[in-house]
C-alpha cells in the first residue's frame, strides 16, 4: 500500500488516504524504519531562515495516530545566506556525511558543492 504523509505548519500530521489501511501502511513504514534510526522529515522556510527536522512516530496511546516530534533545527540569516535548491538521495542510497567534531562540540561538515 502507498500513502502520503503531510506535515502541517502546526506540526500536525495528515495521512492520505485517511483510512485504516493508509494509516497502517504509514505505521508499518515507521516501525520498519525504527530499527534504522527512524523515519524523518523536515521543513524549510527560506523566508524566515529556519530549517526544522522531525521524527515521525506512531502514538503509543492508540497505535493509529502518527505524530511528528521535533528533533533538531537550525536558523540562518536570509539576507546573508540563500537556499538555492534542496536535493534528496535516491531511495535506498547510503548517505555519508563526513564530519569532524571540533573543540567547542560544533561539527565541521565536509560536503561537495557542485
């Protein structure tokens, strides 16, 4: 089964199709991904300069509600930095982001900027 998950501005989730089988398909995908660090999504607001990362979880109360838990975020100054485009890896592609932890516990990320 295929389903779409929409993350709204108020951090609520809508599953399409809004049916028991649609919610079950999303819950199964989340449960499969939990063994591999989980299922994540993000929002980018280039106007306000914010990037937020969310982990999708199945509510333990009823097992059918999908919730988004914010797990990270970053801000930038839109007048000084611009997001030109966003690229995603192919499905099942292993992504490696070499990083070095600096003395002040910040990360120095190495990446290619074509």
